């Protein structure tokens, strides 16, 4: 169980780290909010449902990584709110 907790924490940190790499302010804030809210909601699930959510989170991590690369290729100017 402790090893599983470490894996979940590592996945959570990886999702947050990758989400912070979005160049677009809107995408970055949305992704960070979704990651935090998703993990808070999954805290009260059964063990089986948690395993399913962990798999979804791993797939989401791969999607975020790809989208960050695409976002860096088509960079938009920074917003005033970002300063």
C-alpha cells in the first residue's frame, strides 16, 4: 500500500510538473486545476476505482506531454496577467 501511495504521489507530481510547462496561460491553469481536482475526487474512491483512475491519469500524462510540445511549436504571445 505504501508503494502504491508513492507511485500515486509521483504521478501527481509528474502531472503538475508537465502541466506547468504549457506556454498558454489558459491551458496551464486549466490543466493544473483539473489535476488537483481529479486527485482530490479520487481520494475517496474504492481500491478498484482508484486503479482505474491511476490508469486514466497515466494516459493523461502522455497527452499533456504531447500537447506541451505542440504548444511550444505554436507559441502565442504572453498575456499581461502572466507578468
